[in-house]
C-alpha cells in the first residue's frame, strides 16, 4: 500500500506561479512513476505530467501533456519519495483539482496508476 499526500495548491493570478508537492509513503519500490493529473469542474480528469525513476540506473525521464509543455516542470527528490510540479505562466484554464498519482513500474505513460492522492485545488484568476 502506498499513501500520497499533496500540498501547495492555492489561488494565484494569471501569469503567476505555484509549486505542488506530493510525498509518497509505504511500499514504494526501486522503480516507480509519480505523476500529476487534474480535473476541472464538469470535465474529465486529464494527465498533466509524470516522472519515472529507476534506482538501478539512478536516472529518470519525464512526460508532459502538450497543454503544459514549456510552462510546467516535474521533478522529484528520491531521498524523500517526493515529486514536485512547478507551474509557471499559469492561465485561468489551469484551474482544477490537481491529483498526485503513483504506479509500481518505471513505464512512463499516462495510464496504469495504482494509487492516488486526495487532490489539491489550484485556482487561477484572470
């Protein structure tokens, strides 16, 4: 079992920045993917970004949705099993509940996540 705790959401004006954090605890493994999804009111949940990591190779890769490329950056601190989402140049359409996700594999993709956080609200005002 893996638990995820998110933090860092809030209200920001358009063009501003926010940084989300997600700490994983429990039975993490030597290779896993942590990612971010978001769900706006009345819309389906969508993929935002993901970061894979393999302890054997001590390296990882990233994947982004086209809508956030160049504005959002995902990073992780493996010593803390924590993933971050730095969000710059925020737009009103980025307003959503952001969810952290985790899967016990280092296959970097938009699907197959086993565990989810409780979500954190991000609101971007125009």
